[in-house]
C-alpha cells in the first residue's frame, strides 16, 4: 500500500515566522498569569512591630529571625548610653512631699515610723503563728489539761467544774428552763439599766418614707437606688385616704 508522506512543507507544519525572522508565539499555548519582575521580587517583606516578618512563615525561619532580632536588640542596648538605659544609676530617695533626700535621712524617717507603730501598742507583744486571743486560748487549754491530769482515774463524785458545766447546759424538755430564762432576762435588764447606753451613729441624711418606717444606716450617702415603689405606694395610699375624707365631707354637707 502507498505510504503517507510526512508534512514537511512550511505552510502546514512549521511555525510561521514574522518579518524579523522570529517564530510567532501562539497566544493560546500559555495561559499562565504574568509573573512579577525581579525588581518587585527583591522588595523587603512586610514586618510587624516586633521586627518579625508578617504572613505565613516557616517555623525554622521564624526561630532564626527571632534569634536575630534578640541579638540586634541586645547589641543596641549595650551600645546605648547609661543615661538612656539607667545602667549603674543610684537609688533616688524621696520624702512624703516628694523632695529628694539622701539615704541617711530616709533611714531615719523609716526608723521613726517603726518606733511610732510600736508605741501605739506597748502592752502587746505580737508573736508569729497567732494573736493575743489564740495565746490566751492555748494557755486555758493547757491549764484545763493539767487540771484533768491531776485528778484520779476513778472519780466517784463530780467536781465543781463539772457541776458548773452541767448547770450551763440547756435541755429542751427541762420544765425549769422558762424560769431560768426569765431570771436571766431580768438580770440582763437590770445590768443594762445600770450601764449607760452607748450612743448609736445616725445617718446625716433625712430618711425617705417607706411602709415599715425603716431608718437607713449611718453609712448611707442620701441617694435612693430603688425602683420608687415605696414612693408610688405611699402616694396611692394618700390619694385614697384623701378621697375618702372628701367623700365623707360631701355626705355630711348633704345632711
């Protein structure tokens, strides 16, 4: 059979050349977007306020860049003057008015404060791990333990301490409990009558009216922070009473 001839003519198979002799570029052969030039690619990447690059960065690059930034900051700090960094600066001491003083005067003022604080409480000797009340309680417990240890193991009769504890106990089904309560109340009333009552602090502001006549505390600043329900309730009650009185007067006039 006859063989096919290869197309070797320039009109069908070869690329057409332009007037300058260069091969014509087919516009459909490459659809990729235009790439940036070398000048744009050489621009420095955007950086954050910390000096590190912004955007997506590999972990190894970020680690190396952070170490480089730290070295630069350390070098800048070492080259800065002492006035800017405060290196080898002396401590500035000031008094209560803000005036600069020397160290000896400041130490004297601190010692005066300590002496003043100790003179406020001369009878108390504070201890670590507790206060005055804890010390007294500990001493009472030790005295009670020594008293119990001194008693014999077999006790046939209760002692006075145990009898006082039994008297202080109150049982709910004790028939004489109410008489004891009355005696205690009379004793408390007599003792309170003999002693002058301590003056109670009063609020300097005028109390606002309420249904239950509850006085405000002495720390109240005079500002009502409620919903004005009490004022509206009292106004409604006063209007109702006023209408009742007017109706009664009108009925009396008709008679």
